[in-house]
C-alpha cells in the first residue's frame, strides 16, 4: 500500500478472551494503536467465570466498545483489514466458546466492508503485541527464531517462534506448567489475601510493601516443565501461620519468577540460546521483569500490551496482509 493510500487506512483487531472484551484499530499511516477493552464481570470472591456467561457478556460489551473505537476520531476510519482471534492457541483441539463472540462480529464487519477476515489465535496476539510494544517486530521481518513465554491465567508456556510468510508465526510448544498456571496461582493467592479478581496488579502493589529479605526458593522442574500447585499450598500455609500478607504476596511472585528463570535456563541448555520474549498478563509485573531481565537477550511487552488485548491481533492481520 502506497503512503498516500495509508492516509485513512486502519486495521481492526478483535479479541474476546476468557476475561476481557477487546478491540483495537491500527493506524497504518502513523503506526499507532487505539484500544478499547473491558473486563468481564466476575462476582466478588470468585476466581473465574463460566464460558456461557463469558459469551453472554462479550456479546453485550463488544458493540459499545466498537462504537467508541470507531467514533473516537471525527473521520470514520477506512478499514483495509480485519483480524480476530478464534481460539486460545494454534494447537490441535484448542478451543474456548468465548472466542465465538469476537469471531462472529469480525466476520460480519469484514463482510460489510468487502473484506475477508484474518483468523489468528489469542497466543499469537499476545506475542505480536509484545513485539510491537517493545519495538522488536524486526524479528518477524528478519525471520529470526526466538523463544516466547506466554504467562497468564490460562497458560504458563514456553514456545519456539519461527516467523513464516504464510502464517506470520509458526509456534512450537516446548515447556509448560503441568498443573496450576502462574496467573491462577496469583489470583488464588490474592483472593485468600482479600484482593479483588483479577488480582495481579493488586498483588504486585502488596508485594512491594514487603520488607522481608528474599527467601531461598527450591524449584523443581520435570523435563523443563513446572508445577505450581505446591505454591498455592505454601501460600495458604503461610497465611494460616500468620505471615504478613505483603510477605506472602512477595513470596508468591518470587516463586513464580524463580520458576520462569529455571525454565529459561532449561531452554538455553537444551534448545540453544535465542532471543526470548515475555508476554501475557502476568508479565506486566515489574518484580518478575526485574528477576528475568538478566537472562540473556530478553524483551518484555509494555504493561499496556501485556494484558489481554486486541492490539496484537490487529498488527498480525496487517503483517499477514502485507500492510506493514
């Protein structure tokens, strides 16, 4: 697309994940992204939401978010591509009904403007959003392989990313959590400490109040994979023993940080050294970033692009269509 044709050209991205309704417009001329998103309502004290309820709330929330997004500027954007995440990952069998709400909207909008939608995954969106926000989209353009950690309430995965022409990014799973995910451990610990779900930001602020010296944490991996259910039990025991909430919060995050560091070491030792990208909602945590930034050539998504968002979906669609 010529610079002249990019004057009012935008790419729409939609992502309806398990906890966030999100839409984004990528301004191709300026390279800027405008976003609108809204958490799904979760009842106080609960750590999740049923898929049927998630679909219902996405259907209610997405039209209003799209309306706000489209009319944020005086001139209505000219859509040249529409992207949407249709499942959690690219792995066979990966499926969650909540993504149907976004897919239906994207297909309808694309048809209305004479476009074929670009289908991608929630995990692709997180990784591409992270690359965009830290200024490393050149890894895709140079076809340079890299590792990515996708750390959230639904995943604690380490994957090999191989940029390709026809699918933007081929993702090969390498390591994962065998039980509890990092985001689940954070939310369950936070709820026990009286925080509101999702607990990530509040738990971080609580942990920063801890004056306790870092504890020596013993991490055990199984062929590079981690297990985090023991962390939940340890935090519960500390609470019963009267350990201050700030110290429990700090221990929880330190444990996750040490776990991700050990998994990173395993990657380097068994698969070779490559650049490594940390993405996903959990990785907006500054404590974890500080612990992991010493692990070789590492990159982190900016906090705004770490949590569930449609920005990466829009960028992925633009790259797939050859628009950037």
